[in-house]
């Protein structure tokens, strides 16, 4: 029970746990909330309207910030997987599992906001744009990671196999990006990538959005880790019960 | 503001808050499981 | 050296087994026919679009063959708990990987040898002396595909959902190899020589080097007593 530090044995209720979480993370919560609201405000009020694309371009800030968050998340999956294979500490695998889920969530956001942006601007839902296509492959890759985890019963084998896949997948990521980008570069450019006229206000807004999403990532990660630790606790109790029967 | 922009931001917010709600639900469900398991363990220890 | 001989022995053992033989061949052959015929229905005979699409069709057939070959990669070990026996032998895990890799690779190549002539006939392919390059491309793509596939095959060996899981795990990871294979093949079919495909060859060689090494190194983590 030593690893489940956030669960007081025998007495703590879930509401108690949540209270403690909010108290322990109050600065992170406040900062994330503030930055997210500011980013939203900047996206609509501070950043100018884009000359060619119009209002839809405002999705750019959260679209890119989501992609940034997803890459951070998948990097953590990689580091967690590597460390787990090296050290065998379940804590690293928990980071990987939690992070993969969050990464998939935000890649989904990228994959939905991308077409929503493409449709009014280029009159097509899917442009086979290099970055979007790579995001699609990444999305499938990490969904596969989650499916693999789901298919394996709780055991060291599960954590180990997941770690192997997490490792292989991330090593592949740059190669995927490169090969897709190169594939795209060979085609006559019908749709000019993200041909935006970038004003300085836009860059400020983008930077702030990325900062806000960075904090959001850590907040979600901590929440998700708490869930994972609880699952471990339930697991170990189930095992104890099984032994006693 | 056009419909696509609205759809985009709405989707983002729904997903983020939806995920938090999902985790919240997970926590409660696991908490109930934990309580149930602890009760069963306590009964084992009694006789 | 000893490692190589051991790997070859494992490969030969696998290839001799009936589980891999006729049924797979027939299934793959049948699928290749269907794919080729159905795709041709979509085009006017002699349309230039066919030449553009044909490399992709070829690789769809090849990849299907690859998936089938991988699906059986550890079938025998599954059936008779032979994996335990294999692991108890004083053989380094990486060697088992290499042996399996070789067997899977040869099996895939054998099926491709059967598919390709059919393809040439129906698509009227004229390789114009680019056959050597085509062979190289196929070998490189197969190697990368089978390296990752053997690793994942071992991982999913004991799972009920392995037939669904293996493709989901494998395909996103081998995307670079598939793109390179299709584009390079298109280059060769189009008559361009080395310059048309040099870049893609580099991608393939890079991928193969990285992933054969990586999968070899981590194979030990996916073959454990409990598998």
C-alpha cells in the first residue's frame, strides 16, 4: 500500500480525496483557470481577424495548443515507458497510462478542429495536410496503446508490454512525421498549408494558449493519476481477498 | 461568429469538461468498490 | 557465428511446420485476385489512372499477406505451450526474435513471389529493367514490416483479441514503410531509376536499421514465463 500515498487507508472517502486534491493543487487550479480564460479572451478579443480566412482562423490558437499538449503527453508516455522498462517501478507506468489517455483526448481535438477549419477556408473537410495526417496516425497509434492495455489483465505483463509499445511508438513518431511530410511535398501545392498572415498579437495569443494548455495538461495528469492509484488500491484489495478465500 | 468556430470551441470545452466529469465518475465508482472490498475484508477478519 | 546458426535453426523449424503452409497461401492468393479484379472494375481498361493506382493495389495485397504470415507467427507456441520450452533453452531472447523474423520474412516473400506474377499479368506491368530496384524495395519494406510485426505478434500471442489487436498495433507504426514502399514502387513502375526512389530507399533503410535493432533489444520484455 506504500505507493498509494494519496489514499488514507481505512477511512478516506472519495469526497475527502477530492477535497484534498483541490487543496493540494489550488495554485495549479487557479493558474490554469486564469490562463485558460485569458487565452480564450485573447483569441476572441485581442487577436485580430485574419485577412483571408476570417473568423474561423481563431480556432488556430487552441488547435495548435492541443497539438502541443498531445506531443507533451506522448513524450511523457515515452519517458514513462522507458523508465518502467529500466526500473520496474509501477509509478512510471501510471504516468504512461494516464498521459496516453490525455494525449488521445487532445489529438481528438486536433483532428476535429482541423476539418472544422479546413471546411470554410478550403471547402473540403480533409486536406491530407502533412501535420493533420500525421496527427491521424498518431491518434490511431495511441488508441492502439489504450486498446492493448485494455486487453491485458492487470499484471506486470500488462505494464511491461504497454511500455514496449509506448517505446516503439514514440521512436516511430518522428519517422512518421517525416515520411508523411515528404510524401506531401511531392504533390503540387493545391492547398497552401496554413497560409496565414501572422500578426504579433496572434503570436502572443498562441504563446499564452500553449502555456495555458501546458498547465491544463499537468492538472489533468494529476487527476488521472489519482484515478490510477485508486485502481491499483482496488486491485491489491481484490488480490488480498482472493488469497483469503 | 460563424458556426464552425462555435462548433470548434464548443467541442474543445465539451471534451475537456466531459473528461473531468468522466474522471470524477470513475473516482466515485472506484471509491464504492473500495468500500465494498474493505467491508468484505473486515468480515473475513472477524470470525 | 553461433547466434546466426541458432536463429537459422529456429527459422527452419518454423518454416517446416504445416500450420503455415497451404491454407495461408490459398487465402492470400484468393484475396489478391479479388483485390486486383475489383479494382480494375473501377477503371476503363487502359486508363492512365490504373498505372497510378496499381502500386497501391499491389501493396494492399502484399500487406494482407504480411498480416496473415504474422498472425501465425507464434501459433505453434500457443498451441502446445512450446514457448516455455523455447525459453527454457539456453538461447538469448534476441536470437529467438531473429529466428522468427527470418521465418516470417521468408514466408512473406514466398507469398509475394506468387502474387507478383498475377499482378504483372493483370496490370500489364513493364518493369523496364527496374526489377532489381523493385526487389530491393520489397525486401526493405518486408524487413521493416516483419521486424515490428514479429515483436507485436509475440506481445499479442496469448490474447483472445489478437487478430483484431495486431493490425491496430502494427499499421500506424509501419506507415512510413508503407508510404515509402508504395511511392518507391510507383517510381520504379514509372520508369524512373535510382533518382526517383533514392529518398524513399533512405527512409526504408533508416527505418529498418532503427527498428530491427530496437525490436531485437526489447523482444526479451515480451516473452516471459507467464505468456
